[in-house]
């Protein structure tokens, strides 16, 4: 259950014995009253020696779960590898950055790859070693985000296997042990099982590769989306369309939180709402589909 659904459920339970009508305005009022409680604005992480790192700002309702997984270590003292999966626009990259900040680790990043050398590096024509962000995080420590991992070549990710599970990895200049503070997060829109109606460009990845991760789901958090939208009325319009798209089972059409944030920015810039809706919500819908979801 996402945070908004929980709020609505609680509102309904509190209102069951009342004779008043549970209408939309009442629910919106309930959300306004409790959203601050649902979205912590400070997270304190305690490290060895009682050192504290404080994160300020609203948090996704799954952030505490993600952070706990990222703090866990295996029997050899290495941090677990975390697969973070959720729809587009839900803030997976931002979450990884906040994890790095919470753990006091440098943040490094790469996108989908089609060759193993994008991870391991290589020796150029002049004999110079070309390093990578992954190698730096692996050897020196840090949070490494492997973003859009399910868009990568399955053959390229196989080179990742030993590094993920065995505590050492081969680079052009030798074999190196994994730094005890190397944290690897793989962000994806799928579970690595291949393309879907919404994410047609995703690959089916090797089962041995997937087995090296613990998994964390990252759904849309509508309470967070609402609180950070900058335009509550527009947020409600986006959510209305999103739920109708879902109810109709329209495949390949996504109404993500980006529609909320982009639309709010366009409205603030003076763009007419009808044009904003075409730009951020309608996308490739037919006239009939748009009529059904926009009413």
C-alpha cells in the first residue's frame, strides 16, 4: 500500500461510524493534515563511534527499507548488492544519492552498458589505463549506481558476476579486492526478466547475475509526489488521469511523477493547462483513449 492509499484507508476507518459523507474534499483535507507525519523530514544514521549523519528533507516511504539493505553486510564484511526497481520517474537515482550521503560515501554512476569494458576499463593505444567509475568505487570505496541496468547487454553484465559475489574483480592492471565500503546499487524499471509492455527495451538478464542482489521495490509514492509537486491542483489532475489509465489497462502509456513535476513547471511558466496536458499527459493516446481518461 502506498502512502496516499494508507492515508485514505485510515480516513475511511476513522469515518466509518460517522454519518457524514466521505467525499473527495474530506480525503484531501485528511491528506493535508497527516502528510507531514507520513513523510519524515529528518533521517539520522549512526555510524561507528556514535558518529551521526542527518538527512534533511522529505523521504520516500520505502527509503528506510532501502537504507537498511544498504547497511547490511555479508559474512566477509562486504555490503550487500541492492537491486532497486520501480517505474520511471520515481526518484531511484535521487534515492541512491541520499543513501550515499547517509552512509558518508562518495557517489559514482554509470548507465546501461553494452561491453564489459565500460565497467572494468581498458588499456588504450598508448598503453594508458582508462579507469571507470565502477573501478574507483570498487577499489577505493563509495556508492556505485548501475543505472538502467536492465537495458544492458546480458553478456556485458556477466563480467560483473565475480566482482559482485567473490569479493575481488579483474581490471586491466590486475586483480583487486573489493573495498569494504563499496556499495553497489543497480536501478531498473523491471526485475531483470525481460521486456514488458511499458519497457520494451529491457533485456532478460542472466539468472546468476540477478542472484547476486537483494531486491527493493520502489513504487510511486503519491504522498511524496503531492508534497513536492509545487502545485496541488495539478498533482490531483495527474493522479486522476493516472488511475484511469491503470483502470483501463492501457499498455505502453505511463503517467509518472515526471508529469506532475514537468506540468507544474510549465504552468508556473504561464503555459495554458490544455497545452500542458497535451505535453505531459496525453502523449500517444488516441482521441478515444484521451476522452475516456481526461473526463
